[in-house]
């Protein structure tokens, strides 16, 4: 090997060696950067986690351990855990409504009762939850309103008027006021949709005021307070069926409309699920529902009997002249009718009637069969 070739080989080796050193140095640099980034991320995550832990721990403690001055908190009927949390946070009883919500959920707490409570900002979440569960009402109800199932909105307005010291026309005026209704729609967006403002609707809130007994603890309770409390209750009742309504693609408006028909037709001896099946079967067959309560609603009368001349009334609510559901609910329905509207029994029935003497319900698959039962249980007894 000559001298030039030797030098050339040595230079080549040096170049390779230098490149290897460069790669090793670059690799060390990359590892250091990765290590620094990882350490930084660990510190950030740890800091966030620690901060979150300390925040939640603080939120679970009393707002002010030194302040034991009681504050009266009103928990309306039908309040959800979320709404109770917001009320407590707003009044300075707890630090964070979300933490309260998850505390209740993770501890499987339930059975909160409506009422008026004297709570302090020195109480822990555990003490507050215990108080709400016992339902220890510290003040007697200043007013109670009982709304039976199946009442129409003008009848409910009469009850509200008498209890609040107003007049029925004043209450009805508020219940039909477009500006007021739109305000309520913003406050209850999941319950009150644009369906209640359709052109054929007689009263926007018909069927939306839940029938129940309501207790109010303020000496002066306004009409607004009563209506808002009733809407909260309707929202609470329907909340348990939310998944079912979504699965069956049924809107709140349709469910309450069907439920109101079932409520008005049913008696103590009626099987609401079978009545529901008849209505759905007739809709599927393209047949008019032909239910008398819709005629009475169209007439705007409360009477026990429908005459043939009544069936001729020209109204979108008249289910003898129009197929399908009426534009909206015709009364306020209870939980049993709402549940039946969502879960009709599987039958082939297209007709039903109630015996004039016993009130017993009979179902038929054909018109011929229906007419035979009508002659036996109704006509022959008149």
C-alpha cells in the first residue's frame, strides 16, 4: 500500500468516526430534550392534579366555618340535584354546584325532599345532604295547591286564582300571553318547544302544568311562582322517560298530547295501556281517533255527554273530523297516562267503550264487534 492510499483510508475512517460521534451527540441531545419535556409534562400534570384535588377538597368543606347564621333555603317540588346545587351555591351555602352534584352521585344519595330549610354556610356537604334527605321542613306551608289529574287549563287557572288572590281572567291572560310564554320557553327549553306556539293551539301551556299537590312557604306566592313550580314538576316527571322518548323518536309535545287523550278517556277501571294501543292502532290504520273529549275541548265545554250535533264542530281538535293527534294536549295528565302513552300494549284493538252501568271497559277488533258490545252495554241500559 502506498503512502497516498494509506492517508486516504485513514481520512475515511476519521470521517466515519466523526459522523458516529456527531450522531451519538445528537442522540444524547434528543434524549435530554425528551427527558426535559417529559419531566415538564409530569410536573404540569402533577400540578394540575394537585390543584384539582385541593380545589375539590376545599369545595367539599364549609363556605365559612365561622358563619353559623341560618339562611332559609326553598327547595321547590320536582327539583333535580343540579337545580338544588345551583340554589345552594347561589345562596352561599356551598362553594360549587358541580362538586355538590358529583358528591351526591358518587355517594348514591337520593330522596331529597322539597321544603323550606334553615341552612348555614358553616355546614359541610354531608350535613347539608343529611338535612335535605330527612325532609325536615322548618316552616309550615303558607299555601297548598292541589291540581287533580285530567283538568284543563281553564280549570287549573281557577284553582290558582283562588289560592293567589287573583282572578281567573287574570291568570288566563298570563297563561296565553305570548311574551310570557316565550320567557318561559327560554327558562325551560327542553320542555317548552316551538310546538306550543303552533297556529292551531288554543292555549300554549295546556297539558304542561303537572297535576299534583304543591306546597309554598312564602306568605305571598305569585302566579308566576306557581306556574314555574308546576313546569319544574312536569320537567322532573318527563326526565325519567327522556331516553325512552329519544329511542322512540317521540317529542314531549306528542307524548303529552297522547297522554292527555288517555287521561280523559280512562277511568279507575280502564287499562290505560290498552286505550293507548287503540289510539296508536287507529293512527297506523289512518283512522280518525274519534274520542269524545277532543270534541268537548273544541266546544270549550265541560259536560258529561257528547251529542251527535257536537261531532260536527269545525275544529282541528275534533278527532271525528280530523285524523291523527289533535294539535296539542287537551288536559293535564298524570304519570300513569304518560307512561301508557310511551308503552302501549300490543293489541289488534281498534275500538273501546265503557259500560254505562258498571264503567267496565270493553275492547273490540272490528266495528261489528264494537257495535254488538255497544248495544249490550250502553244502548240497552239507557
